[in-house]
């Protein structure tokens, strides 16, 4: 979940951010050049009426159908492996689909579409939200400015049994970069343990809440994720996945009511300038290359 100040900077209104993205998304980029790109998309809610939804069910179906036709849609783990070792020129861009927070509409509306198109997505869940912890539920409600409904553990189990990947999104959905060391450790380790207890399998992937480099993800966050036993971690950074990226700092591009034109533009790289601005702002908080807190892949 991105907070109210996004990659475009805290001084822009929501309307101006939308306008800026729309303008950038209209900049033509060569689809031929996009074939070598690896993109991870980040959805949250898929719902017909929620104001904060990433897509309506109809939009989401349209997105998945278009991705299946025009991209090579693979699980996140495979996308990370490809970024580390691919030398060939693929016929299509590689795309992975992820979800954050753990809303029950992921099960109701998104899972059937994913199954229909044979897409293996990753679901990063806030364990306190799924546990119905009143404090966490209230935090999520305030963040979204409306009532919210979490997955049940039974629904999450069915998502996992359907072949989807499941990862941690912390316990309480706080800014991990602001926590004291002990609290940071607990958010990463305890959420991992709770998921493993419920699913009966090792959980080795994490999505950092809010996820903006330098603001919510720092060298300390990444180092603690490594120590907790995670092998992959994801942030919100508007660009493709590259060979030098840490496995614990994989960039994702957020989706919010996107037309197919804007979705295609994100995959082609028309919005990469936002990622460059994010990385500029994050300088000094961690190294984006191979000499940062976590070892490169």
C-alpha cells in the first residue's frame, strides 16, 4: 500500500500526480525495446466500488487478458531468477503480478481471474489484518478512509493451494524504517512465523509496507529482512527489474485504475523517469547496486 505521498513527491496533489502519470504514460516507447524488460506489478484491492481499489473486477480481467496475450507472465520467483541470469532477447516482456495487504476481494474477485488465465501471482499479507487484530484493522481503515475487509486464514490457504505464492507484509502495516531494532525484527520474523504456522510451508518473501525507497525501505530494513530468513523482498519503485538489483529490494510498479494504454506504458518504460526520481531522492539511505546492505543475487 502506498501512502499519501508517493513516488512523484509529497508536494503534488492526488489530481496532479494522476495527470503527471497520464502525460508520462502517453509518451511513446518502443514495444520492441520493451521485450527485454522484467516488470513486477503491484495491486491491492480488486473491487467494484471501493474508492481505493487498484482495479474493478472488469478492469482486472481486462488487464490479465492483455498481459497473457502480450507478455510472458511468470511467478515473482521466476522473474527474479530471469533478471539475474538472462542473456537472450525474449519475444515478450516478462511480467509478474503481486498483491499487498490481504483484502478478501483478492479471493473473491482476483483469484478466479488469475485461475482463468493461468497466472501465478504473489500475495503479501499483513498478518495482524488477517488475524482481525482491532488495532491493525483500525489502522487499515484509517489508511483507506473507509471500512476494509481482510482475507480469512481459510481463504489464504485456498489461495496458496491454488498455486499462488504467499509472502509477508509485516504484522501491523507500519513504516518499518521508523521502528526501533527490536520492533523491526518482530514485524519481519513474527509475521513470517505466523504465515508458516498457518500454511505449513516456509515463507521466504516479503513486501515492505508502503515500500518507497529511502522513506520506508532502507539498508537497515533490508539487512533485517536478510537476517530474518527472507530471500526476496519487494518495494515500490517505478522501473523494471535489473541485473544489479538486490533480491531483497525488487522494484514494483503500482497499479491504480489503469487503462490498458497506461498499463502498456508502464511495462514499456514510459514512467521510468519516476523511478529515477525515486532513486535520486533515496540516495544515501542504501546502495541500489551490488554493494548495499544485502548481497546482490
